[in-house]
C-alpha cells in the first residue's frame, strides 16, 4: 500500500490539491493507497507529553496504525515554508517516532514532491527531509518532483498544466517500479 502524506496543516492548501491529483492517478492505476492530510491532525496531537510514546492519544495511534505502519511506500507532498519544509511535518514525524520508532519509516520507500509559489519547488526543504528520512532508515526515490509557481499551474483549484500532469505520472510509474 502507498500512503500519501499531504505535508501541511494549512487549510485549503495547494499541497492538498496536488495530493488529490496523486490519489487520482494511483486510483486509475488500481494501486491501493490512502491519503493522510495534516489538516486532519487530531486536536489531541499537541500536549505536554507528546514525545513520550506511552502517552500518545488514541486518535493519533489510530492515524499511525491506519496510515503509517501498513504502508510499504509513502509519498510526501511538501510545500515550501521559509526555504524548508513545514514544521508541523517535522513535529508529526517526531511524535510518531516516540511510539514504534523503527516501524514508522525504516525499510520503507519514499517519494518526495515539493510544491512552491516560487521557482525552487521546495528544493532545500526536500533535501532536508531526505536527510531525515535516510537517517530513519527509509530509502528515498531519487526522482524528486519540484512543482514551482503552483498558482500558474491550476485553474479553479484543479491542476490543469499538462506538462506537470505528465511529470507526476512519469514519477509515479518510476516509483511504483522502485
């Protein structure tokens, strides 16, 4: 199974839009998948003992058990925030690691996609995330897709830019074989 992580908790994000496009392509290919959007993080996520796995709230354990642990592969759709990836994504990963450290990412294959309004497509953010995921024992697919100038690629909240659609489909075909 492939889990898609929409890497921001910002409402109505372009990241969610791109995650939906990845979902639609995987559905057409009949590849089992789930999407977890960080907009849906449970309100109990942030608490004083959040880095102690013994105190992980049941609703976050449910997220881990449904979306993270059963995935063989994961796709992270990551927006650029201040030249890197969102802090909420890092905190999410850190909190998950407090419980079942090795099972979350070790041995999994990860595909990375950067989304930005600017020209770099979250390049620096994906490099930092690659380092963290490698440290955790994951294998990152070498073809990272950098989606730049996102506002010019969408119309009425739909990805309409055909070259970007083809790039996504090409990346996914490679990742599926990876």
